[in-house]
């Protein structure tokens, strides 16, 4: 019996197996992309510093100085 014959007879198991593979691969891709995005953010903050001159420490725009 080949795997195609088995899955044609047991289509519910085939669907659940395919769904599980999709979830595992999507989750792994999501974790990898999130990790890369956080790493790139860390590098940008290390290189450029935080906060930039036009923002205060929590990221809000600084008020215009009063003359």
C-alpha cells in the first residue's frame, strides 16, 4: 500500500496531518522572521541611538521650545 492509497482511504487523517504540517512550518517561519526583525531593530538602535533628537525618551514628539 502506497501513501497515496492510504491517504485516499483515510482522508481525515490526511487532512489533519497536512494541517499539522502547515501549522508547524508557519510557526517556525513566524518565529524566524520575528527573531530577525528584533535583531535588525537592535542593530538600528545600537548604531543610531535612541531616542532621536526630535523625540523624547518614550517616543513622543518633543514640544516646540517656547521663546
